[in-house]
C-alpha cells in the first residue's frame, strides 16, 4: 500500500461538481492499493499516518500528530500511485490491485484510521474526482508498506 500525505490548511474532493469530502487543517492522503497488499498493510499505514509528528508545536517544530493537532484526514483512492513509468511512455499499472480487490482494502484502511481517532472524509472510489487543497509548508511525504515489512 502506498500513500502520498500532504499537510494542508484545507482541502475538498468533488465528483461531478458535488463536494463529497471536505476538511479544514489536516492531511490529504492519496492511497494506492497494490496487488500484494493485505489488511495488515492498511493497519500499518493507518497507524503511521495517525501518529506522524508533522504538525507544529508551540515552538514551531514539527512535533505533533494529526490527532494532537486536532486535524482531519481526507482520503482519496489513487491507483496511479502504482504506475510504473520505467519503460515506454505510457505507465503500466500491472502492480495495482484490481478495483474488486482494492475496494475492501481501501475501506478497511479508512476504518483503521477512524478507529485510531482520526476524523476522516473520503473521496468516491473509482470516480473521476477533483481534489483541491492548499498544501501547508509545503509538507509532503511518501509511505510504502512494502518498505515496512
């Protein structure tokens, strides 16, 4: 499971002009599910995201988690995180999970993040979405569960 995490001042996701998720300060989490991913990968990712110390404390140091900062997460499924651009000009998505396999893993990840106390909004799985955000910092991080185990 892969994630691009962006600290934001606010963000929203729209499907066909309709807002389906909106947060104030917090994290936008773009989530890609790979063919080999398991629910344990989602648990690891949720734990890591909920507790990453990337929000400023009183001294201006990145020393607080999204939970401690009172922020929220806007999660958006994004299979293109598994795009392989090494050959040719068109990315290959062979390592991405099929939509049927990815949906329950994505939903499990979102539930795991909520279970840790994070307020979570979500995009719409398999929909064409517009994601609008203001990156704060900017702070952008990459996580990959393959590198954790």
